[in-house]
């Protein structure tokens, strides 16, 4: 049954910020419909979103807006990032971090707020024109260049999928700091010979491992300046163990900041979980990041950036010192914010039903016919 009769407050406010990105009232309405559907619809596909509205156009109109109608998704993304700088909680800071994989980059603020920066769509080689294929490493470098070009401060962090020599050398050329995760079979030059990190870990004596506490858990680490084949600059590598007596390490980190100890490297690396992993989790579970069913590349790209807008709107609503009327309490998670938006839409449809029955004197069959039409 459709449950939306009006756009929620958070989406109405978004229209005042992003509305002029679209050149017609119909386009602005579809923008608001899509954002609302991402936040509250049970099925976050075009048809699923369209079914949630009591009064709306045919789903083909929403699909055409997403895939064919002319509007610039990069203009929308730039506006979103500019808007986020108006709030101290989501503003860029040198103490922040840039976490990414080869598809998406995210910014993590010192406040703990985080949001996507940019996204790159990967296409298989057989789907690309001759000479147009872009591999994962090139996509990762493009995301790094995008953050640098925007002047976004902070250290880069990423998992082992992005710690190839090309990526590390490229970040070094920008004179920015990085912390990455290395596979334990990665080769380094240690003690005068090339060997895997796990082999290095196995030969380290018990006394070489130092304690470090993260929260309530104590780990053991060893760090040293090393050289990685094909990496054109010296790096500091940190090996971590869950117990001092373990021979095999459980994690290896690398940084181009030779003076950093492991605790500093771990604190920067944790931005990867706060940023990339959390966005993927909440985006997929709550906002339909993985639910796009359109077949065009442009439609898929627009879907991801619209999810980014919805995520940013909800993120900025968290931990506010003043209560929003629609939230009724301080929101602390994206899930709580989604539920608050849905509660507001349900409240409005109850008011709408009461108004139609008591003021406009609709009959019960008329009401059922309208609500059952989808």
C-alpha cells in the first residue's frame, strides 16, 4: 500500500539547496521522490519507489528522469560537497582522513561524521571500446587526484586492494601522507634480502614485539623502515600480532611517513572502517546502494550519487544540539534517521486519511480505491 502523500521535511529542505540543479518543476519533483524513496521505501528500485506514493506519475517518468533526462550529476555532487562545508561537524579539516577503495572515496571528519566524495564506475574490458578500458589501479588514482584537485585536506587510507606500487608512488608524488593495508605475502627488503612480510614476522624475536592498546584490547607490534620492490620511496611497515607469542602476524600496515609509530598508523587506518566500510554497509542495508536495476551506465552513476545525497542529508542530521521537529529526539545513526523520516511520512498519511474522510467527505470505497491503485 502506498504510504507517502508529501515529501518529508528533510527532503523539502534539500530542495532549497539542490533544486536549481534541475531546470523544471517535474525534474525537481522526481529528485524529491527518489530521495524520499531511498530513505523510506521497502524496495528502493524505480518501480518500488514509485509505488510508495499515493499520487504520482507513471514509473516510466521517474525511470526516464534517472536515465535519459539531461541533468549534470557532477554539478549535483559538487553542490552536495559545498553544502556540507557549511556545518562545522561535516567541514573538511587537516585532522580528517580520506578513505577509499578503487570505486568510491569517502571523507571522515574529526567529529566522526563521514560521507562519500566521489565514485568511479568499473566496466569490464569486453564492455569497453578499444583503448578505453580503465583498470582498478587507474580508478583508484583518479579518486586520489579528484580529492587532491578539490583541495580536501587529510591523510589517505585504504585496504590492500589499493596498495600497489603505482598507487603508493602516485600518492608520494602529491606529497600527501598515506596508510595502507598490506597482504602478508607481499615482499619487502628486510635484513638485506627480499622476503615476504609473514617470513619477516616469523623470524622476529619475542622481545622485539611491543604492546599497544586499542580500546580494551592489547596487541603487539613491530615497526621498521623498509623498502618495497618497485616503490620509489622508503616506507615504514608495521606488523601486528594478537598475542605476543604468536609467530604469524595478523595485520601489516604501510605508511610513507617514516616518523610515525604504529599507533598513529592505526588511528589513520581506522578511518577506512569509519568511512568506506560504514558507508557501504549503511548504503546497502538502508538506502538501496546495491538495488539499482537500471541498465545504463549513466543511470547507475546517478543512482549512486543520489544515494550519496540521501546519506549526506541523514548524516548531517545526526548528533544535532537542537532537536528537529520531525525527529523528536537526538539521532545518532543513519538507521535511526531513516526510521524518523519514515515515522514522519506515516504520520502525514494518517492525517491525510482523516482529512479526506472528515473534511472532504470521501467514502470508504473511494479511499480504498485510491490506496489500492498501485
